[in-house]
């Protein structure tokens, strides 16, 4: 059987930040590189851990955004490297004030990119791993056993359902256009 081209996926980015102005600058850099931001979730206070507080200060907020163009999932490693470079560009006194966690959504799952090895992660390229964080089943997202505690909490479920609805609509239009060609 021949390998098939992958189905395009929805690029997502989890954004943690403590500086509003630098966050907006990061969003500008992301949009410049990946296209118009077509969804931005509500803010979630990031209180599940104080891991980022020493570097970023407090309070830390989280939200998720997505981009209009669908992408090839094989580009995720390069996107993570580019996001790391954007974070570095926006540091203050050597510390990040914005943390960009790119990933993608397909019909069945949410995959996040990570530079950290763990046994459940799959190597992609460029020192980056794929972490299948959530899977979709029967109208809900369910966390992987090794998912971060905030993803396990279910607080993002409605956000990811909204993103999935947007993605499904885009994919339908894209595939209908291909059939007509």
C-alpha cells in the first residue's frame, strides 16, 4: 500500500503569559507567520502549578488560539522551533513572559509539540516530540494518562469542542473543493 498525503490539520497554540503587551506582540508574530488568527478562547487563570511563576512572574494566564489556514501535520516540529525563537525574542531580563505551545487538532486528537522527551512521546524531527494529549470520543475530549494536570481537569473541553467544530467546517469545504477539481 502506498503512503497517502496526510489530511490537513488545525494549527493551535496554547499561550501562557504574564505580560499583556508582549502577548499581543507574540500573537502578531504568530499571525504573520501562520496566517490570520481565527479563534481565541477565553482566558484561563493558570493556577494548577507555580512552575512558570519564577520565570514569568504572576499572575499567569492561558488561552488557546487557532489559525485560519489548515496545515500539514508534518510541519509541527518546525513550528515548535519557530515558536521557541519567538519566545526568545520576547524575553525580558533573560526570562520569558510568553510561552507558546503549538500543536494541532485532527478529527480524533489534540497533539502538542514538546522539546522534552518522555516515554509516551513520539520523536518528530529537530529535537521535537509529539504528545497526543487529548483524544475525542462520543462528544468529549479525554486526556491521555500522561497529560498535564490542567488538560486532565477538563476545563478546556468546551474550547477544544469549539475548535473542532471550526476545523470540521473548514475541512469539509477544503475536501469539497478538491472533489470539484
